[in-house]
C-alpha cells in the first residue's frame, strides 16, 4: 500500500489539495474547488443536512432560486471571536464545522484518486490570520486544526502559505537564490524572504532558510468591496434622498450600503428593525427605483451573483484596458463601461496599504532590494495589473516570476513532509 500525504491550501476564494506520494517523492495529482457551500432551503431525508460544495454550490444556489443559504469566504471567520455559531436548516454550525465541510470535500475527492483513506496532511495558513493579532491568530489556527480533525485527518501539521509556494518554486531552480515570495489571495497578502536551494529540497529541517515572514489582512476581497462601493452601490440607492419630516430631506444612511460591500455582513439585514427601516426609507423616498433595487437584492439573496459580475470585470481588466460591469436580474439593470484607470483608482487605497506594508517588511528585516535574486508571485490577486506594477516599480532590476496561481501553494505544502520528522 502506498503512503500519501496531502498538501492543503484552504483559501478564501478557492481551495486546493496536492497529493504527494511519499514512496516515489512525486506529486500524484491535485484537486481544486471553489471555497463555497450551499445549504438548500429544505433539509434532507430524516432532517439530515442537505448541502453541496464547490462548483456545484453555485449552480445549486441559482437552480434553487437563491432561497437557501450560500456560504462564501468562510476562511475569514476563523479569527473572529465574535462569530460563535450560525443556525442553518435547524442545526447550529460553528466556524470549524463549516470549514470542515470544505476540507472533507477535498479529502473525499483526493481519496477517490488514491483509493485510500489518507489521514496525513500539511495545511497552509497565512502568516497572520488577522493583522498580527496573536490572540486572534491562535484562535484561527485552533479552529482550522479542529476542522481538519472533523474532516478525517489524524496527523496534521501547519506551514505558512508563502513558504509552501516557495518550495514549489524551488523545484524549478538550478542554483541557490534569495527569494521574496508574495502570496496574494482573496483575504490576505503574505510575504516570505528565504533562501531556496535545489540541493536542499527534501531536507528534514528548512527553518534556517526562512529569513523573514510577514503579512497584511488585505486581498482580492477588499478590491471587490471597494469596487462594489464605488461602482455598485449607486445602482442600489446609495444616493437616495427621503423626506424625514415635512420639508426636511435627508440622504439614506451610507452604513446600509457598507453592508452590501462585504459578503460576511449581508446578514446585517436579517434584523426586523433594519428591514422596517428599509421599508420606511423606500416609502418616504417616493418609492425610488434605485432604492427598490436594494430591497430586491436583499429579499432575493442576489449578493453572490452581483459579486460574480464584479469578479468578471476584474478578470477582464487583467488583460484589457476596458471592461463592462454588467448585471441584469429581477429588474436590476447595470451596464457600465469601466476603464483600467477607473479600476486602478478604485483599488488604489488598498494597493497603497500593501505597498506601505511591504516597505515596512523590508525595512524591519533589513532586506536590501539588490540582494533579492528573484520575486515569486502567487495567488489569484497577483494577476491584478496594479499589483504587477507595484512589484515592477519597487524592484525594477529583479526577476519577477508568476506561477500557477491556484496550485503552487498546495504543491509546496505537499513537499513539506519534513514537518512530521522528529
């Protein structure tokens, strides 16, 4: 019987698993799924949980007329002590139980490929789950470890995600290099500066090669939220005015629209008081058609489908100078041309925060740009034009390499079996 190890990159947007054959010391296969769960409105036979994971979650969500519960970006709740549990289909789920559903799906798919019940895994984690907050960081890793156990793993180790990406890159090197790895995902941006040496690949202890680690809680989700605020919310009544009292006209509170810019805050509208306020704003606005779009969005659980359109726009702008932000559902109609310049201005604040953190990271760790042999970028957000420009401008004479943005971390984690030694 073969011995397998799974390297698991549990991501905010997508999750990947790489299968490593410990006998041949080669990768056996990979599995990638969106980090999505859809709970149907109705439970299964005998009141059992009724849900689908990954790609099927999207189609099920749409086919079910978006009446159930759609879970996205669940990784971001791992560090939030304020999140204790949520009730779905008359059952309570805590953070570990929700994450375990995705990890179990990855494991099941990989086990089908190997024909074995693999219990051994190296799981990736960001350098900081929540901006250098030790308490939240400990909570997040504890919850992630529990999720892995619930998914069926017995031997579990953790590795920083950018270190995993670095080990994947090391396989392509012919000589030793000092490498700055930037892993830009949906929720975080992580940096690792380390020495990579193909002659050391597979060594039991690589801790001495890792010179510095750091990270900031900003990623592609922040870009999408900024886009929604700037380009999306006007179509949902952000500038709607209403008559508070006879002769006194006010603008609807902007806080309402901040809550449609972040997927995790959509439940804000479940409050009966908030629902009553929204109805009142709509009535006293003279039934403003743009504000009616907000009610349609909330009542029909359309948030994910709007963010799908934002994602399409963002992806188009990685290769084109213009893109159309297009959304047409249930009387909501959006059709606006977005230039690359527009988009870069929208996300500039978050890109600048990444840039400032990178400067701090280099300074704090006494890293001179001229001593960096190559830059290794991975993660879906690394493809954004503003991010590419950031690195090219800061390191004009350094070789910049971009790898498989959805598999490199998982592959590198699978190469981290040395963590089980000793």
